[in-house]
C-alpha cells in the first residue's frame, strides 16, 4: 500500500512563534500548528517580510481595508507615516501564491486582521483601531485562487476543512 503525501498548509510565520510582526512580536505557537509542523504539513511564510519589509516596521493598513481592491489597483497599503508599501504587499502575496501552486496547497491559516493575511476583517486605514469587513492582500489573492483561508480563531474549522480535503484525495 502506497503512503499518500500529507496535505500541505500555508501558515503565517507569526502564528508559529516567529518574531516577524510589524512590531517585532509573534503569536503562538498553537498546539494544532505544532502538530501540523510535526506531521510535515506546514509551509511557513510572512508575506510582508517576503515582500521585502523589515522587522520591526511601521504599522501599515489598507485605506478602506479591502485587499481585493489593492489587487485590482484601486487601493493602496500605507504606513502610519504615509509611506506607500503596496508593492511589498503585492510581492509577498505573489510569493504566497507561488508556494500554494508549488505545494498543491488548498488551505491557509493566516493572521487575523493583518493587512496581508486577515481573512474576515481588517483595519480601515485610519490607524484608529476601527475594523471593517474585508481581507488582506495575500488572503484576497489566495481566495481568488480557490484556497480556503482561515485565521487563528478558526483552528477548529481549519482542522475540519483539512480533513475534508484529505478525504477528497483518498
């Protein structure tokens, strides 16, 4: 009996405890993510760092909070100082998509409310803490490519989606 390759999952590096957040911090690690790492499932990426941004870096937000509109050239990603960092965000998103294609990834677990990775809501671009429905640039690009995108508050749903993906492959 031939052993099937494990389904890979794209995971935000900050959720694995890597200190890549804009403020030099990290989140996690989470038990489930550590288990997935031990199983060889995790492909880790911080789109912002991959796109060329340093750690730490000034906070950035999407003016309007909608990553899909950044992809379409309608909105920009700006730092709190007004610097346009849209190209770095687009580059990081493209690198995430390349990893998805390279590894046959159908599921991503990304950082909630990040201008790159947020999948349900984002900050509105005013740097005042106001949240709006919307997704980050990377999350929007991956969703357009058919990837199921979850955040760290949705670990149970992500686990169920992974099980469904794997059963569909059997």
